[in-house]
C-alpha cells in the first residue's frame, strides 16, 4: 500500500471536534484521538507517534487561527506530504470561506467543505489542491445562487463543471478538457474587463550581530507574489537580475522553490528567467533564500554590519554611570538606495491601492524613493528589573510598564530620517529592606526604629558603626546592576521600494496569450518590500 492519508479532523479553540472526514481505513475517531494527542506535553511536535493504538497511528497536526487541524495515517507516509496537505487545506478553506478562518464559518458551510475535502484527497491519495481547479469542481452558491435555486445559468458559480447541461458539455467539453489537462491550476474560460499583471517581492530579514558588531548570520527569505488578472491563457515571461548582473542570479537565490506553473527546464537553462502560465488571481510564484554575508569579507575576517548595507544599525552599551545602572542604545539610520526602475518591463505606478502602498514612480515608497516605516527597537529586560527610573530618548516615544519584560522604542516615519538617535535608561533592581525602609526608620516586619523619649531630653549618643568604603559600595552596586542589564536588542521595520538582496525585476512581458484580444496591452506593476519583525538582533 502506498502513502495514504486516512482522516482529517478539525477542532475549535475549546478542543471540540467540529469536522471529521475519513478517506480510507478505520482510523481513530476525533473523540478517541484528542485525549491521546493532549497527553503529550507542550510544546507538541507536528508529528506524534502513537504506538499503543491498534493499529499504531501517525498524527500530523497544525494550529491555525486557534483551530487544530489533525491528519492521521496508520501506514508509513512522507511527513512533508502530510504537513503540506494540511497547509493546502487551510489555504483552500481561507480561499473559499474567507480569512480569518473561524469555526463558525466551517460549521455554516459543511457542504462546501465536504466537497473541497473530497476533491483534495481521493481515497487517501492527495489529488487536486489548486484553488483555480477547485473552483471549477466545487459549487459555491452565493446569495444570488440561493435566490435562483437550482436553475442552471451560465453565470452561476460552478456551472462550467458541476451543473452544465448535456448540450453545454458537447460544445465546450473539448476546450474544458484540454485546459484542465494542460493547465490544471488555471480556471477555464477566464475573462477580465481590465487586464493586469502585478509582481510583489517581499524579503524578511534574519540577522544576528555579535557584541563587536560582527555579523554572525544574515539571511533574507524572499517571496515572489504574482497577481494575474488577464483573459484567456497567457504565457508570462519574468526576468530577474542582481546588482552584479543577471548571470549571478543563481548564486544569489539559494534554495529556490517554485509554483508548479513554472517551467523548471527553462530556469535551469537560463537562471533568472521565469516562464509560466499563471493561475487566475493572486498566488505565490516562487520563494528563495539569500545569504547576505559577503564572501570576500568572511575570508578576510573583516565582515561588519556596514557591509550588509542595512538601513538601520544598532549598538548597545551596558553598565554605564557611576554605579553601572545605565544602558544606552545607539541607532544609526542610513539612507537606502532603491532598486531602480525596470526600464524594459514598463510597469506603471500602482498608487496606494496595491498590496504594499505606493507603487513605482517618483512618490515615496517606490523603487526610486524608498521609505522606512514602522521602526521599533525592542529591548528585553531580565525578570529582576523592577522599573526604569529614567528613560531619555532623542527621537520618538517609548513604551514600558513597570515590572514588564521589555522596553519598546517607537520612531515614527517622519522622524526616521538619516542620522543618529540615542536612548538612555536607568534601571532599578528588586526591592530590598535597607534601600526602601531604613532611611525612614521603618522595617518590613512592622517595627519602628525609634524609642519614645521625654520632651526636650538630651538625645543619646549613637554608637558609631563601621561602614564600608564608598569604593567597595560602588563596586558591589556595579556587580548587582550588571545582572540587570539587557543581553540583546532587536529592530523591527519595513522598507518600501528596497530589497536587502538587491534582486529586481528586469523584464515582465506576455510572450503569447490564447484568448487575449489583439492589441490589448496588460497593465503591469512591480513593488519591493523588506520586512524585519525583530529580525535584526544585536547581542550585548
């Protein structure tokens, strides 16, 4: 027997089963499986082996939007196949039911969900998982469809595949079958009044810097999102390049992954050239990873954060001041140069209605004028820090709650201009009996440190207690405060119109198209975005 998925179960946020779908065999029911799954301590892995069941069961799980998705199998199966199937199920449900995916949406659309799960997996074998193909196979009735009832109209969703008449099948079966066999990820008979092509390249930074400023690791994980709203069956050609030329694209884009529509033979023959027939709508065309550490600097041992050409550089100094109770964050904002306009692609400005704000052009946030936004510096604090008695920032605002585990330094976009900024803070450690009460004569046990004496009596001469020298006291405070210093700081930001890897779209064109009218030129747009969600970390 091959790799077989036996069942899929979905639980709500209260671990109540809301859906179970059996594909093959006699798997454990949702109520039987749940206590066995919860018996494993958290954090639970994505794959759990249950040897005491009959037969022994493999449990693959994923939590999304507080919903627990579980797939079971009693035979040996490739783990990545089962986990990828779970991700495809979630994506498809969000595509058909809407995002965010809620338990009430699944409960109110059992008929649609059952059709989707039936088409996505046939007797345990993964089958159709492309949204465009499923739209031709699954009937989803909107309010118009419910109003019209069972009347089969050409405009009714699902008519082309599930409710077509015999005469319609005779006239269009050839075109439908040919399109389904050659382009299974694209819907049949696609028509758009406005033909548009959009490319959005997003890179997420993951950089770790040593206390000396030397980068320990620096990666950019990129995603190429493509939006196709074009009639017929277009053949798209997308060319990518790097600052050092198109010939080095294969060395820059490491571990590339592509949508099934991409012709891999063409990419291997000409790296940087993506040839494909796109699905209708928005989809992920490709993903990749870029090692940002310059090779020549690693060999020479002179790598530094400046070689990465990041828009933000961070420096942390701790144990400052006479008692070592201060720390300082120095932030340097650099001006980034854009990707440059793609002369041969001819993409027009997309305005503010696109995926990430402004498009190409001379406006802020474009490839010619990148903008830095959402700049936040996060400083984790040890649990023993009671408060920050003083916070001084040269720019922006700070957010901190006494006793909290972290300090956030927010710099708005209008102040995120090239230059330096500093944040200096003074920490206060845990409460001690001497620090808080001895100066006022009070004790924590409720006793008082004074005796009642007659009015205008001569005060008794206090005994002199030998005190430690100031140097010893300061050294003790410095040692105590050193434990309270932050051990790292991280930066979050977004830059529109700039990519850390320097990859850019060199050309975007429609090689040929079946069904697109003569002389019709699609509207094109390209955008770049770099994100850092606490992705740049500086260790102290």
